């Protein structure tokens, strides 16, 4: 997989998996944040109404089977960040997309990508309404593909869109660099505006998706 990625010479690679283990930084307390067993990025997303899988500690990660999706993700991150490829996780304060900057490998979470772009939580991707909403949002955001989609391919397209917005300086990294930043396809200011991402009703979702279409028409 790492060889295949490298063969395409990407400027940014977005991976839907945790890049490392949970260092329990929040157990010690950080500023005004309460102690927590989650990674800092996971804590921020959960607080915003975007729950995600619990990332294991180093000890628990060592007990995971080699084919566990998190274990596979960690190995892929390690391979891409190794000397053979030279990709780097982008620092929080970096300006992405600069000419000559090293290629970046990003941790992303497609569910959070869709929700932050929409400004609310869409129905589950396993439902017809949820699948249609995600496909329509990708189209409204200007993503073009062969129109085939299932759960995994729609998530992969969300990863690609997040990486593209990272390159255009329209993304933000959430968390602590020691544990690994999780990148969202919205600016830090936009993410901070939403105190809590609420689940859309069918009517509110249709209205929100319609606003994307209207905005695109105004730009034509």
C-alpha cells in the first residue's frame, strides 16, 4: 500500500485510522480541560457531539491482532512517515500547500468531515438518506469520481476532500501533536463556532444541502 501511494507522488495523504496510541495526556489534566482517558483530539470531537472509536493505550494496542484496522492504520502511518518516503505529519502551526513543502500524511475521520462541512450530523451512512446526503454533499463540493459508491468509497472520497482542503488552507488540526492531530475540512474558526453538532432532521438536511447548491450557482 505504501509503495502504491508513493507511486502516485501525492502532496497529501489522508488516512481514516488513528496514527498512534493513546498517551493519556488528558489524565494529568490540561488547563481548563477535565481529566479524560481519551486522546485530546477525541475529547474535542466527543465534546462537539462527534463520538468516535476509543484509541487504545500502547499496552492495549500491542494486544490487538495484526489485521485489526487500527493496527493496520498504525503500520501504514509508520511506513509513510519513515525515511523511505519522507512524508511528515504537518505541525499545527504550519501553512499547508507551500511550494516545496514535504508531502503530508493526515489522520482524518470521514464522519466528522461530513458533519463539520454540513454543520450538523447526517443520518447513518448505512441508510438510504444518509448515503444520498453524503454523495450529494461531495458533488456540491465539486468532487468528481466514477459515481460508484459504497460505505468505504464514500468515506475515501471524504478523506480526499479533507486532504484537498488541507492543501488549500481550509482545514484545521485538532488535538495534540504528541498523540497525533486529527484533521477536519473546515477552519479552526468554523469548528469553534459549533458548540455542539446536532443530528439533522430530514427537512433540515435537505435545506442545508440546498444551500450548497445555491452558493455554487451564485459563483457561476
